C-alpha cells in the first residue's frame, strides 16, 4: 500500500472555529477522505518566542536548518512541518498583513538561512522544494482588493518556500468579517475541498 500523504496545517488566527480554521477543516477533511494523514497546529496554543536577532542559528554553512538557542516549541513545530509532504499556511489579514502571531513564527524561519557575521545579506540554505503548500488567507475586504493591495500572499508563499514547499494553490477568502460565526460560501468550500484533494493526491 502506498504511504499516506502527510499534511500539516499551521494556523495564525487568534481564534479557533473562525474563518481560517473552518477553511482549513474543509481542506484537511477532503484530504483525509482521500487517505491523507492530517494534523493541525494552532500557533495560538504553542510557545514560540520572538527571534532575538542573535543569529546563532545562521552561523554554520549547512543545508539543514540551524539550531535555535531559544527553549520553546519552535523546533517541534518545524520537525512536524519538515516531516510532512504538504503544508497549509492559514492566516487572517490584520492591518493589511499577516497577524503578529504568524509574523513571529515567520521571523523564526531565519534558521533556514545562512548569514554569518560579516556577510552582507542572508542566503537561503537549501532551495529544494520537496513539499507542496496551500496558502489560505482571509480579510474583511473583498478578496481581490485585499490580495492586490497587500504582500500577504507573497509573504506566506515565501515562508512556505523557506519550509521547503512550493505553493500549488491559494484560497483567499474575502468579506470574512460580517458575522461572529464564520460562514464559508459554497464556492469557497468547493475550492477548499478541491485543494485538499489536490494535496492528498500529491499534485
Ligand atoms: C485587529 C484586526 C485588524 C484587521 N485588519 C484588517 C485589514 O487590514 N483588512 C481587512 O480586510 N480585514 C481586516 N480585519 C478583519 C479580519 O481579516 C477578519 O476578521 C479575519 O479574516 C477573520 O479570520 P478568522 O475568523 O480566522 O480570525 C481585521 C480584524 C482585526 C480583528
């Protein structure tokens, strides 16, 4: 029997059961129906410290990520993502970009770059993209407006790239702040399910 596709979703929303969480459930639900092994990581539940710019993790030239000195759960999260075949990065738009929760996580991806003292700019350690990614984002404004006026999708794709994943789909959910309880349209649910099946199939 072929090994099931392992998919890990990372959620940068401050609330569970919200728009991003619900969209991720649709994606992972469809993927699980196709036999994928799915996991959800809520950043809000995890102990992730701010990068202190000590650059200890960036000093050694190695294709593997550098080791961070901070005693938190970041290494455990990165291990889970690196052991996955596909990842989902989901985040609401707050003040025109990703939430502070997601930004704090993304800044910690510095360990995937080599930047010893004396070198002008960082270099990504490994440009291989063995994984696939789906990016989910949501905003109060219509999706097209938010997507075109912000670098948010690019930032999430870039973060996925640092994690060794090539983005194969984007689900941008606009008009997502009209009610306290999220209600995804049939079109969004359909697209979310299609993306889940695509990830499960290894496409
Ligand atoms: C502090 C804050 C800032 C926000 N900033 C924006 C914004 O700049 N543009 C926008 O369209 N929506 C903005 N929103 C609306 C959120 O994007 C929306 O509520 C969110 O996508 C819902 O996702 P969730 O249910 O997963 O939390 C903001 C909401 C909050 C609470």
